[in-house]
């Protein structure tokens, strides 16, 4: 059983990654369109192209990490090597040069591609560490739960503090709006650097896995791995659900809720802004993560996945029926955000734990460990979901006539056309519900249930202890 400090240390790694990832997912589209100063269409293309490259680079990094050999292990040293470049690239991403439109667009592509490449370089090995820190399937869920608990904690800090940080630097230093966003990212970047170093210090790789097959054999085995394909599909849909809702929130609050709405809770009046909505969601995510282990122990991983998808469909549709014009409607919106976030919090560690199961299944079936390659696909699905979701939000808003805020009129009130308002409502409700339905249908076909995994873990333990072939007939492949 791993000590508590190692589980906390492992959590620090995704705390750092998530602080950046959530700011990218929720605020970067708004930043590009309304502060940096490029069009919605160009922003959509930028998000799509950059994250597709990012997703494609994940398997490359997985292959490199699988074949890394150092005194610190295969995957852990990347936390030390890439922590500083990761933080520096985040600062560059939110830097707005005083250039013409074309040059700024080139800068946006350069800095975003660089940031996502560095993100891959540290996040893929970090995720793969889960496969070599323990050989116990349930303890992998525990590690994954610590990971996601701290990830959502980091997300809460970043999202809840983002608007206040931007205002603080803008008001206290008297800098431009663009500079205030850059300084806010400097603050976040310093925190991430320290967290990655702590993750490196507290964690250890306990299992020594060997990638004995050729690269082509590993890739061929991956492409014929049915559970891998199905889990990728379900994971992509889950991340698409989160990205579509998350990327819409800043626009939704700016143009539907407004900047001066307050909610009253037990005589306490609070400004109802996007950071509060998203920050409360991150706290609720942490509650969901805490529930993940007991819920999955009770029902199993696959049934839990399907149940969460079904509830996400239901509550997304209910959100559509609420009115933002009354205190009761706003409170119900916040309540549904909490419920939906608890559900996605349950799902997040579950997905990573299921990828660890797919890795064990592949190692047993193919007699070769490709942990980094398989875990890179989890990151790949996350980024494809982000790419498709982020681009789709921008293009749908543009197609529906959304009026952008340029540098000149960013502070002015703009009345959006009815088509744009309706589009924002759909992006918060029925479109995510449809994605969750597709995820449910895919995971229904996923073959690695609890009984199958018990058999796989037992046989894999023998295979690792005694390097002899286990007859193929002794392993019943899931169907």
C-alpha cells in the first residue's frame, strides 16, 4: 500500500496541469476573440489546428517515454526536466504583442503550438506513471482519485482567482487589459512550477515494465485493442461535454447573465460571475472525485460510467428550462452546475483508472508493456475533445451572428442578436446532452468489467514474476 504522501505528491502533478488546462479551455477562446483581437472564425481554426497537432504528438511522446531509462525511472524525470519550460510557455501564450493582425495571428499559432507541445512533454509521462506506481487495480483508482481531487483543487484556485487577479493587476498597476491577463498567468505559472517539482520529489516508480516489442508491434497491438478504441471514444465524448460547456461559460455570462447580476443566499448578496460559477463547479468536482472510489467499488467502473452519462443528459436538459431573470433561476443554475460537476468529478478518475486497466489488458495479451503509449491516448482523447469542442463553439457562435468585442469596444455593452443568444443556450444544454448520450452508447460496448479485470490482474502478476509465456488458451479475451 502506497503511503499517503506519495498519493498527495502524485496529485500535485495534475494540480499543476489542470490550473493551465482549465484556463486554456475556459478563458483562452474568450481571450483570443475579445482581448487578443482575432476573429471568432480564426480563433476556431487556431484551436482546432493546434490541439489536433497536440493530440497527434501524444503517442509520439508516449513512445519516447516508454523507452526512457534513467535512475529516476521512465516517466518521473520529465516532471523535473519540463517544469520550467511549461511555466514559461504559459506566460508567452497570454502575451499580446503590439503588432498587426497577421503578425499577431502568427504569434498566437506559435505560442499555442509551443505550449501544447510542452504540455504533452510533461503530461503524458505524468499520466503513464499511474501504470508503474502500483499493480493493484483498486489502488490505481485511489491514486487516480487523489490525482483528480488535486486537479480540481488547482482548477478551482485558477478559475476562481482569474478574474480577481486580472482586476487586481489592472487596477493596482494601472496596466492595459492585455497586460493584466499576462500578469495573472505569471502568477499561475509560478505555482505550477513549484507543484511539478513537489510531485517529482514525493513520487516513485515501483514497477519495472519493459517495452520488449518494436515500435511497429506496439502500434499494431494498440490499433487492434478493442477496449482501447471504445474507451477512447467514450473519453473523447466526456471531454467534449466538458469543453463545450466550459468554453461557452464566459460568453454565456457576458451576454446572457450580464456583469452586474447578484445572487442572494440567506441574505448574503454575491456577484454572480463566470469565475464563481466555474469555481464552485471545481469544488463540486472535488466532491465527485471523493465519491469515485466508494461508488465504483459498489457498482463497478462500467456501470458507474453509464449512470453518470445518463444523469448528465437529464440535468443538462433541465438547465435549459431555467430563467436568468430571477434570483431563484440563478440559484437553480448554480445548483445544477454543482450537481453536474459532482457527476463529472466521479467520471474523471474513473476514466484514468480504466486506461490503467486497458494497459494491463494489453500487456497480458501482447507480452509487452506500452504504458506510456496507451496513457498518451487518454491525453489524446482529452485534447481531441478540447479541439473539436473549442472550435465548434467559436464557429457556431460566428454562424449564429455573435458580435465580437474588439480592443476598441471591449468595455461597451453589446446587444447580441436572438440567434446568438439561442446558440449560447444550446451550447450550455442540448448539445452537451447529445454528446453524453453518445458516450453512454459507446461505453455500453466496453468489455473490461470487474470479473474480467480480476482475471487479467492475476495472470499478469504471474507473467511479471515468471518471465514465461502463459498459454493463450488460458486467457479468455473479452468480447
